[in-house]
């Protein structure tokens, strides 16, 4: 067909709207088969402990035209609260937050509302974080080095219920599940990330925070924060109780090997 003879509506994206609603087919007064009566933008929530990062993501994503940011959060606590309040279609979640892990936030959010999809966004290529994210219910895991257009495609895919997990990654997860059943049988131990499992095992071996930091190449303050999280997740008050809990529920008083 000669483009000069086509109506204005035929040259616009199918979700374009006039002041009175979606543009209809002017020839027959009906919506064409590829037009939708109402355009609904993707309702997205951003979770990152750096405001500058959130602002950059907001500007880029809203410029795409089909994404609306309905909430932002910088902590686990705020992420869980805002997700419950706004009920977003999808969440872009940073793995590391100031008061804990985005993985834990993902677990709580997905448990409360399974239809909310989560895409993990991180600066670190960490197999343990990837594994824990999948167990927490995340649909995808991408690095912050990703190109903007690829991130937008990833968000749309996750929001539509697709998984961005490579088959090889899925196979690795299943293997870990088979090997780690003694941990997953217990609800509280299953809350721990891979790094937290390692630190708990070293606590059970009698190592101090400083020694654990040296073994895992972590700052002593970072180890202290991990230990506090472990105690909270296991619902115990002291390191000795955490070590005893591990021994009681796995039959292995020391490391997992």
C-alpha cells in the first residue's frame, strides 16, 4: 500500500493513544486485530542501595515508553514493605543491600505474592549468589554491565513469566539441590545463602570472625554482619547456639566439606 494513502493510525505503534483512547481503524470504526483497547505499562519496582543507580535506571527505563516505576527501595525492609504496598508486576533487585541481601527480600516478596517476578541485578559474577537467587524465586540474574536495551528486554521477558536461566545453570542448581538436601530439609537452614552456609560451618569449626575473614577473604566487619544475619535467620542468640543448631540438624558438627 502507498504510505501516502495510509491513515495516521497505521503509522503509529499499536499502543499509541489519542486524548480519547487508543487510535481505532478509521475505515471501519473498529479496532484492528493487532491493536489493543488499552495500553497497560509494565509496573516496575527498583531496589538498590545507591540512589544514583536507581535514578539512572528510572530515567532509562521510563524513556522506553512502556515501563512505569511504581516504587523504589534501598533496603530489605523497605523492599518488602513497598512490594506489599504497590504490588508491582516485576522488580529489579540488587543482590547486596545495606541491611542484608536482596535474595532474602526476594524470598519474602515471592512468598507473599508469587506473581511478582524478580530480576536480580548485581555487579558481581557470583555462582553462590546466583544459586541462592534461584532458590529464592528469582526469574533471572544479570550483571550491571549489561547494555540498557538488553536490560529492558530482560525485564520484559521476566515480567511475562519467562526465565532467563541458562539450561547449564539449571543443571548446576539441581546438582546442588541433590548434594545439599541435608540443608534444605530444615526450613531455617534453607534460609541461608551459600556464603552464610560456609561461614556457619566455619563457626562450627571454632573459627573467630578474624580467622573466617582470612579464610574467605572478607573484612572482619563483613563477617560480623554475616554472623548477625545467620543468627537472625536461625532464630538463635549466640554463635555457639548456631553451631549446635547446624550439628543437630545435619549430623555434621564441623564443616560440610
